[in-house]
């Protein structure tokens, strides 16, 4: 999956791929910006590709030899909102991973969400992105606790609950931290239901609730805290 590209010199590109077999790979695509490049449209953002890449452990940048598109996800680019969520998904994977560490679950999360972002109705876009964020956290080994208080283990429900990134999830009113994000019982229930989904299904992704700002803040803070993302996530700032 092509998750990032930028110019390199006059005619080449620096491409970041997320792969099922090798994890994140940064590679140079020589001549990719020439009019008759052999890469064609294979190095556009969001493209799923079959690639030949010459890997050497001692090199920071690898060399891309051949690249053929298997799925372009062209439905993402004409719609600004779909484009924004897809960009945010790719940026999260780029920022939360290091090179050379494969993670098959994370690869499936990324390919699945890009397909989903092409298909769902506009009111479902943000809940689908929340589902993706929760699956990313689980794939990286730090899934949040959403069904009960992480401190006293009280089952979630009622008013006055918090979501604490440092503590790892939901916190009841009695244990609530001053620096947490306030979430309603409905917010926690929605996130818990999304996390229980076994896979992306268009007909079970709900529409966004009213006032989703607290859920956005909770999930972003959680991923940045536990994933070690440094600095602002530009795609999320745009959203």
C-alpha cells in the first residue's frame, strides 16, 4: 500500500510503502516522475500494488524495481471528506510504525479501511475511522479498555465517565482523572460496539452521533500517547 510519496530530485520519487511481508519500507523510485515512467500511476497515494523492491539491511532507503497497481482506490480522491479520512489513516500507520517490522493485522486494517471509505455513506465515514483507530491500537498491542473502569473494574454505564490515555481507557466518576476526556455512556457504548466488530461490514457501521468531538479527542490522545507519535498529526488537524 502506498502511504506516502514525495519528490526526490528532478525525476524520482521517495515512496513509503506498507507491506504485508516486510512492514514499512521506504524506497526510491528512480525516474518515476518522467512522462513515460515505467511506474505509471502505480505510485499514487492509496494505491495497492504488487512491487519488487531490492532490500538491503544496511541501507536506509531501498530501491524500487517494478510496481503494478492491483487496486487504485480512485473513489477516494474526488470527495474531499473521503480523501481526508484516507490520508489520516495512511498518516497514522506511517507515524505509528517503524521500518522492517511486519504486522499482518495492521496491513489488513489499512487495506480494509481504504476500501470501506470508498463504500460507506457520508454519515458513516467518521465511525468507520474510529473503528480503524481502535483496530490499529489492538494490532499494535495497546487496545483500550472500554467496557469497565480500568482502575476499580466497575462496569461502564451512567454519567460522568472519563477516558484516560495514560491509564488505558474508561475511568468511572469516582476514579476519574482531571486530565481525561469526558465521554458519555453512549459514547463508550458506541466505541465498545465498534471494537467488538470482527471485521469491516458496511451495514453495521453506525452513523456519527451528535457532538463527536470528545470521541475524536479521546482516540487521538490515546494513539499519540501509546503509539509514540511525535508532533501533530497533520491529517487529523485537517479533519
